[in-house]
C-alpha cells in the first residue's frame, strides 16, 4: 500500500501509540493516579448525583487508592509496567473524577509531587471543560514549557440536549472554549466522546465527527455507550431498554469506519472502545478486548480501501 496519509505511517488512521513513540523516541506509559478529587455535579455546585452513565470503578486500576500518596501510586504503577519493558518513560495520569477541580495551591502540590518523580516526564489530567480558571490555565501553561502537559476533557456529546439528559452540568459551548483555550496556550488536549447515547442517532454521530474536526482537538478518545451497574443510566435501562439500542460489534465497526472518514486527519485517535470490568458491565457484552476491536477495524478499513479524513472537508 502506498503511503497516502498525513501522519507518515501505513496505518489508515492517526494512531496514538505510533504518534507517542515518534514524539518521545520510545515507549511511553500512563500511570493512573487517584488524588481524591470530586466533580461539580456531585458536590452540588452544578448538580448532584454525578453523570448518569458514570461508575468511577470502571476505570480505576487496583494500585489507585486514596490512602496512598501520589508518589506511592506512581512507584507501584511503574513497578508493574517495568516488568514488561526495559526502557520506558512515564506520564502521571490524574484520572478519577475532575482533576482540576480544586484550589490552585492544592493542584500545585499534587502535580508538583508527580513531576518531582525522576521517571515522570509529564502529566495527563482528566477533567471537565467547566473546571478551569485563568490562574489554573496560567499555571499549566508554565508547566507546558518544560513538561508534556495534556488536559483530557470529558465532552461526551456535541448536543446540549444529550448533555442535559446525562446530567453533565456543562454545555458544549464550554467544551469549545476549553479546547480553544488550551490550544491557544500550547497545552495538549484530548476530547472524550461517547457514541450511542439515547436520543441520538447515526446522523448525529456522523455530524459530531464534522463538528469536532473544525475545533482545535489534538487527541480523541471514542467509546461505545456502555451500561454499568450502580449508575442512574442502569436504572433507566432496566425501566425502558427500548430507549437504549446497543451496538453490535459489526454495527459499531461500520459506524466508526464512517466516522473516521469524516474526521480531520490531523487528530490523533487514542481509543475506539471502552472495556469495563466484567462484574460492572451490563450491556453491550461483546467479550472483546480493545486490541481485538482495533484489529477488526483496521481490517475493515483495508477491505473498504478507506482511511481517516478521506471525506474530511475543512471550513
């Protein structure tokens, strides 16, 4: 296959792992940190009860523990991954809840402790687009001059009606502001989006690819809607499953392939699916690992002789 792609590889999409290996000239691993944050739609400032789909246990590794310091969690994570690979660089991944939702002095202490670790080269900070202030952005902008700093935003949908239904407590306009502000300050960003939300349809999801492509999104995480035990959405699902048509593997493969065709080829794609712990996952139960889905997607793109950005149109 001739290399017709902007990102200089034979992949048919702008692959995150390949991008990172090239950027850092080697393997890079994120180490998840639980620093005890909460969210503004849990503590009452924007709402209560949290997002309807969210069970934080679905993405917290075992070494994440509020009783452990940032340094202890980093040491345990690095010890785990260093068994697999001799040479690796690490990013401290502040993952659970909204990790900029605290006074600046608290953030400085937590982020500073992570960056003081001799094997950590930067931070990935998961947060909400409404949990940023000018002083926090100024601080992160200063850090970004020396370290790799990425803000990972839970955007979830481009439709405010869906955000309201999920109890997100922020608007898509706030997401646009956060993406534009980080890009302007040369802070790396990542947009997290869910495909398959109730009340949305295929037309909405493909339109989302077009909308996101016009924004200064650097990295993208996609995943299929999943129903997790212990969430408000789980109760809604039990009451009316017809409102939650779950993707089949083949149906989701087809959607992602067409989504990629519309997506700006400069956007680096980090993930296509999410994989919740078996004991928490209700639907859809595919029994498939992330790498298995990605292999099927790559095969489908090759069969269709298509690629990310094939139908992208800049405005």
